[in-house]
C-alpha cells in the first residue's frame, strides 16, 4: 500500500517550486491533493510568481497519477478565500491529514530602507498567511484526532541574515508558531514540525538573483555559505524531509526543526 493512501494533503504555494514538488511526491505515494497558490503576479517582491496555468497543469499531473486534485487560486492573506478552500477540500475530499504551509516570498532590503508596505507583504504572506491557513485546518485535525502540520521556514528562521530583516523575522515567527502549535495540538494526536532549507533551486532563487542584477550562484556565494560544496539544495531534498515528517516513520516527532542546510548553520 502506498505510504499516504487515503490521506489528503493541503499545500500552499503549490503551483511551482517546492510546493509543486511536494504535491506530486505525495500524490505518487497515494495522497489526494488540495493545492492553493496566489497564481498571479504581485507588486512585491517583483520577481515572477506562479501563474494560473501552472495550477492547472499541476492538477492534470496529479490526476494523471490516479489521484483526486483540487486547485485554488487564492492569496493566503485572504481569510475568506482560505476558509472556502479548506471547506471545499473537506466537502469533496472528506478530510485533511497533512498541511504543508509553504507559501512565501523573499526579498532584499536594509531594515531602515524598507517601506511599510514591503514589510507587511512579507510578514503577512509568510507568517500571518501560515496562521490563517492553519486556523481553518486545525479544527478538522482536532476533530479527527490526527494529522500533521509542516511549516516551511528557512535557515533564516534559525539565524540572522542581513538585508533580509523582514524575511528573517517572518521565518523566526514561523519557527515560534511551530513550537506553540505542537504544544497546543499534541493532546489531539496532531504533530507540528518545521523544515529549514538553505537556498533551494526554484524560480524564487532565479527571481531574487534577477532583482539583484546577478546570478543565482553569486547570490548563493554571498549570502548562504553552505559548508558542503554546493550552492543550493534541490526541491527533491525538501520533498524527502516533508515525506518523512508527514509519515508514520516520524510518529513521535513533533515541535522540532529539521534542517536541510548543506551545513550552513555549522559555520
């Protein structure tokens, strides 16, 4: 039997990058998928985000694996849209077992030069958005007395990074939410963990480099400092961490931070 047969996964930021890779991997192992993504361009941070056709092709790929798939073009900052997506997921797929809070943006800027709008965009998407989605999923998990929440933080959720104070604050906040939710939900058999990748080879990686007028390799050399001789990790590496934490192999793992950093935090 597939590892996640009979399970339903709700994934944000699902149309491309890490979210898409996780959605397809879970579907390959038997899960039904609810995929949410803003699926349009935003004024900030300014690099290309996923588009609506990427959501559609994700749905087709999941269904091609023999799994049901729902897709939602919605902003995690829009509580009404989030609530409706979760309601529709439980109405059509019956339940939610895995929440992968993956939606997020990153950008550069000195703290004193950021506008209030820039600060709010990063904190509202990366931190408040994760809370809003969880707010509507958690009651389902409590009712089931089972489930897993995995928050996609960052190495920036465990150490400081200059020129990224808004991003760093949002990711430290997500680490804190992970700890708090693990305490709140343990009595119901619900586990909550966070993952902390170094730079990942995704469209965001390319977008940040373009905004800086440089290459992804130069960004990695300047800001990451991985101990292992690689500029970044791959979405597949994030997938393996999520699959482990979502599975019964991690049945007693909760409130923890799984680092996928190529040794960055050892420096």
